[in-house]
């Protein structure tokens, strides 16, 4: 069992050494759209949370708070 693990680790290391750049480029191309959509969604969530925080501040103080930029 240890021999199989070591053989797999050596084969995986050799594959990454030989084809590592090609593998990384393929993965980056395949996931770039996913990362972009996730970033856009997180930005939208942040805007929504800021709006909720502003609304809560207005409700507690009775006047709008100015955000520090």
C-alpha cells in the first residue's frame, strides 16, 4: 500500500513538472467565468448589506448617516 502511494505521488509530481503550466492554464480558463460571476455576486451582496445597514442607522437615529469613503 505504501508503494502504491509513493508511486502515485511520484507520478503526480512528474506530471505536474512536465505539464504543470498547461494544466494550470486549462484550469484558469475553465474557471475564469465562475470567478468573475462570484465576484460580481459578492459585490452585489456587499451593496445590499450596506443598504440594510444604512436603513437600520436611519431607523435608530432618525437621520441618514454619511458613509466615510
